[in-house]
């Protein structure tokens, strides 16, 4: 993780991987608009989650730490591709949290308890924001067509 956090070229691949994972989440709905929204939303969530983690870590050492965390979390988004398999998405979500905790520990030099608190608080905030967005203005993406 330390090597990825320092590699400035990892961000492009991380963003692409994250976008593809977000788009795949909407594939079962067969909606091109949903796939595009999913890709863009997943990139937004990547940066928002990293920003919340960075904010809660107390701006420990500046921009390098933030971008290092973004790189690691972006590349870990390759697991998001498994969300199209039923029941696997829960395992992927739990494993993503574990990876985020380890990444926060290594990039920000936190203890396990502090890293767990920071990641869980950031995830809870983003979960609430996502719920408000997708249950409100973007709920049309999940409508079941009438026959």
C-alpha cells in the first residue's frame, strides 16, 4: 500500500477502476444513464470519502497524504466489480472497509482504533448522503418498468 500511495501514476488507473465498478452496479437495470450516473457517482464518492477521512485525521501531513489515500482506495475499487454477483456485494463492502482501515493506518500513521473510527464515521456520513440522493432526486434510476 505504501508503494501505491507514493505512485503518482496510480491515480488514473484507480479512477478508471472505480468508475467501471460504479457503472457495473447499474448493469442489472440495463440503463445507460444509470451506468453513467453510477460511474460519476463512484468517482465523486471516492474523493468525498477520502476527503472525510483526511478531515477526520486532522490534516495530518498535507496533500501527499490525501492523494496517497485516494490512490490506494481507488485501486481497491477493483473489488467493486463483483457487485453484479448476488450476495457477494456484502462481502465486498466489508472487505472494502477493512482495506480502508488498513490504508488509513498506513498512509496517515494512525492506530487501529483511530483508523477504524475515522473510516466508519466517513462511511456512515457518505452512506447517509447517498441514501438521500438515490432515494430522492435519482430514484428514477431504480424504477421498475410497468408492463
